[in-house]
């Protein structure tokens, strides 16, 4: 009896944040829409019952794009781009604020829907998952003249299930492994389904840029380009010894395997988070003394958000840290390890305040973040006395 062919799917929601917003504001369908604004960009109701939306025209501030609709992307805007730069490319694009709570709600909904069809899921973030379809009934079946028709039908069922549960579309890459599936899911967006086997690698994978391989970043791509390696096929042509010699044993060996589409990693259904954090970039640089009330308010909000995330997911953190980016773009972090893990806002604020005391706050602040790490499951904690808590009277002052 032949061994079952391995089938791993990578499911990626299409322009997820923007698509969720279009469900809320259907009149924006087909328009360029950018997500990344603040509270002041909340749509406003008109007297006639219609809505007035902010646009990128004349935007001033430090915000960045979280995501954009595909019509907006046609103008060259993209995730991570500064909103002021995007305003030059697409001033007519609608600008909406970020609503993390709503996106998380839809994330839970689509993952639950997929789980009803295929329970072996690896969570990779708010809008993407890996799914092992190998052992599902029908995955190894041929359908008519399509020898992969069974697994293709399963993937279509998953796409339809997600649409019914959320009203949103997703794209699926279906291949023998996670590496290829991650690449494949991006080849036919939006609402795509791309099936690739090892036999298809030379024709469909090798012509692609090396950056399409998840794990080859800008620095590695620049170094590869120095050797004339710009496509995945170029990388596949180099022998293992060359790659190990120039990129080290571990990374060189991985590059060789990845270029040939080989990846034996399993779909990991249970993974523990390393940390939980919240941060915000201010529209204007804030001074620790003159803007102390606003900084204190945001600091408290971030602490409360981290505490809420920990409690909702059932974790406590033993290490609490802060992140600051100043007006000269210098970033500093500080953290403190506690005797007992904590998950309540008061204890997190106290610990984060201790960290702030170790930072010179003379420069204006561009970004502020709060982080909990060294996480443990709350249910595994023994009953213990509450850790020291209290407010920090010297927060955001030079005292």
C-alpha cells in the first residue's frame, strides 16, 4: 500500500482588516480604502443617514498603513507605508481607524469554521493558518481526470465554509509542505486556490524572486543578489557547498532545501505564545513633562490592553517591559522580572513604571509600548500572595 501523499494548506485571509471594514461599510466596496487611522478618522453620520468618510488627502501625522484594499494597492500603497507618503500616491483613498477587537472577533470566527472541516490547524496570526489535510477522508482521492481532485474539493469546502461564517474571502496554497504552501497562497489573490506539487516547483516556483521564500529577508536577499542570485531558480542552481561557505552551515543548508521546495516541518496544533505586547505611535512627538497627562492616559490604556489579552488567553507574565522610540528614532527597551507572574493591570503598570524610571526621558517620545513575557498558564500558578502593586507618581517626569 502506497504511503499517503502529504497535503498542507496555507490559508491567508484576503486584505483581512480592510475586508472586515467593508462588511461594516458596504458603500465602500470597490473603492481604495486604507486602514491605519486614529479615532479622529471614525466615519461621521450625516443628517440624511449616509456616512462621511475621511480621506488621505492632506493627512499629517506619523501613522502607518496596517492594510489596504486591492483597489488602493493599485496606486502603490502597501502595508507598513507611512500614511503621509500614501497620501501623495492616493489622496482620494478613504482612511479608516484600526479596530483590533473587531478583527480578533472575525479571526476567531474563521478559525472555528475551518476547525469544523479540518481540525489539524496551526495558528500563525490573526489572519493566517496552516492546515494538515493529509489524513482527512477524500484527501487522497482522484476525482474524474483530476488525480488531486479530492484534496482540491476539501480546500474549496474550507473556502466556502469561511465565506459562509464570515462573509469574507480567503486564498489557499495547497502543496506538500508549509514552505511551498506559504508561497502558493499569495500567487492568486484574492479568493485564490493554488495547488502545487514537487513536480511543479521548476515551472511555478523557480521563476519567483527569492524574497518569496519566507525566511529570506532584505539583508539575505541583498547578499544573494551580490552573487547574481535573484530568483529562486538561481538559488537552486547553486550547490550546497557554495551556500554553506557563504551563508554558514545551518542557513546555507536551509537555503538549499528551500530552493528545491523541501520542508519537513509538521503542522503544530498547540503553540504557546512567547510574549504579549501593545504599542502605539503618536501623531506628534510627546514630551515627558509637558504632555504627561496624555502620556499617562495612553500608558494606562496599553497596560489595560495587555492585561486584558493575558486574562482572555489564560496567561500571566513574569517579565514586564516597556519600549520607547524617541524623536531621533532611537529605540530603547527596559524590562523587569518579578517573583510571581502577573496578569492584572495594576501589577503590570507598577512593574512597567519601574522600567520607565530607568530611561532618560529628556527627548520627545514618538512611540510607547508595554510588553509581558516569560508567560505561564494561569491555571498552572499556585495560590500566592499578591505581588507588590501601586501607582508610579514619577511616571513621565524627570524627577
